[in-house]
C-alpha cells in the first residue's frame, strides 16, 4: 500500500512539472512562381518566400515554464530556410534567438529579435498587401534611394527588449542593442508607445542607430469590419544630416475565404533630390486555417531630380503558404 502511494505521488509530481512547462515546434513554408524585372528584363523563376512571397519560410521552437507567482520563463529559436534548395539561411536562428521572463509587469527578452521600432513599421503595413516582402512596395520605396536614411537594422544582435503590460489600451516597448561592430560604437536604441482599443491601433516609434541613422514613425490601423486600413509616415536622418521621409497606406477587404489587398508608398529625399513611389495588389484564398494560395503584383521606381528613372522593380507571382 505504501509503495502504491509513493508511486502515485511520484507520478503526480511528474505530471505537475510537465503541465508547468511546454515546448512548441512551428514552421512556415512559402513558395511561388512568377516574373521579376529589375530594369534588366524580366526573369521567370521559382521564389522561396522571403523577398517575393508572403513571408520567409522558417522552422522554430518556442517554450515557456511556469515559475510560480505569475512569473514565467520563455525562449524562442527561429531558423530561416530556402525551400528551393533546402538550405538554412545564415546566421543560424536569424529570425529569433531569445530567452526571457514574463509576468504581470510585461516581458523582458534578451538575444536577437525585432526592435520596438520595427513593430510600428509592421503596423503601418498591416493591411498593405498582407505586409508581404514582395508585394508591399514600402521596403523598396523607403530604403533603395539617396542616402538610405530610412533604412534601419530590424534585428540587431545582442539586444535587450522590454514590452510593458497593457494599461487601459496603452502599451509600450523599449529595445537596446549593444555595439554591433567592435570599435564602432554602433549601438541601437528603439522604443514605441501605442494605444489599442476595438478596431483601432495607433503607435509612434523611434530608433537611433548611433553613428548611422535616426528614424521616427507614426502608424495606425483600423478595422471597420467590411474592410481595414493601415498607414504610416516615416522620417529618417543620417549621421551626416541628410533627411528623407515617406508615407504608405494599405487597404484589405475580406470576401468570404478570399482577402483582397492593395497598397501605395511614396518616398522623398530632400537632401539628394530623389523621389520614389510604388504600389501593390494581392489576393489570398484560405484553403484551410493553415494553408493559403495567393497571387500578387507590385511595381516601384526611383527617379532623380531630373526625372530620370535610376532604379525600378516589377514583380508578379502566385504561390502557396502552409503553416504548421
């Protein structure tokens, strides 16, 4: 009888420990076929997500452990993959590599992760052709001309990030990344402050890459039910004082299992006289909760002060994405 009671006690304690910890394996595969023209003639090819599809293929692991008293330990490791070759992207776990603690105060993480400023950029593109790397023109329009003052480091190494708990819809986040290149003093500091209630989400963000660039952005998104809008305005400045700015807007309309989306982006360099603009169109059809087929088109260009096209990009592709 005593042996049975002891065995039951051991099993119970083991079960409790297992219930307090969890590890999740997740991933995303995204592949498409299409045509891309970057000013040197069109090229029809297979695209492995990332720069063209909806999102970069990935394999990840994340977990949490209940430490008691409302405190939890957590971690995340996310590796990016090229599904056309099966090769792992470098560096390993470039998507995320973090460990942290979470509680009633919010969450603190350390490692490699997206900055607080990047969350605001993502909010501005939330309904802009699904915030996809290829069909949303914002990245090309904001970052491919002039002094590239609006280009920023979205995932610095050696970061510490704090995300506050929400208070009446108000939320905030702060990120600091230590020196990225030995001897250059190129630290990264970023923050955002936002408000979310109902269908409204609005935030302002700032990122300072010491000796490189400073960026400020105001973004908002609103879901009206029948359709949703998002947009933002970004201002960038280089360490040398050159200034650039840009704005973007997007709309998403659900029609049953289909989502239609369009977006437009404009960039302007006051210092170098460059202008850029682009738009994108896309459609996504959900075959299930985890699998979608999609298609999209985008076009963007950069013009000099004289009106000559210095850089351009046109893209058309259709593909499939599966989450697990």
